[in-house]
């Protein structure tokens, strides 16, 4: 668990759970390399390899992120229903 303080003065924090997985075991067909991109003191751009990446860290969603997503989906569905078109057919219930 990673604990990151909030910006406000409340002293609160956000907690993030995560897990590690091994690329070799989880993805045997591919590999990833860590690249460092920088500009030298003379202004020349450079790329240098820091080596292959052996492990991957995955940050799990928090309860807050699920709640925010749910609220956004609900709002989008409400907005969509407000802008829908109703077809009125001759002889139908709308006269």
C-alpha cells in the first residue's frame, strides 16, 4: 500500500494498493526496456538504455475511483436521455 498525502491541510491521505508481477512469467513473448531520455549540457538529445524491465507494478483502483466513474456514467446516461428523440406516428397515442 502506498500512502500519498492530500493537497489540503486536513492531514488526510489517499491510499493505493498495488501488486507486482513478473514480465517473464506473465508475458513470455515480449520484453520491455527502460529508456532514459535527456538533453546533454551541450543541448544534444540522448537516449540511453537503463536495462530490461523485469517486474511490473499495477496500481489497483480505489473505492473513490469506482464511485467517480459510476457518477460520470450516470450523468452521461441522464444527459443522453434528455437529448433523445421521440417519434410520433399518425394515429398513435400522441394526438
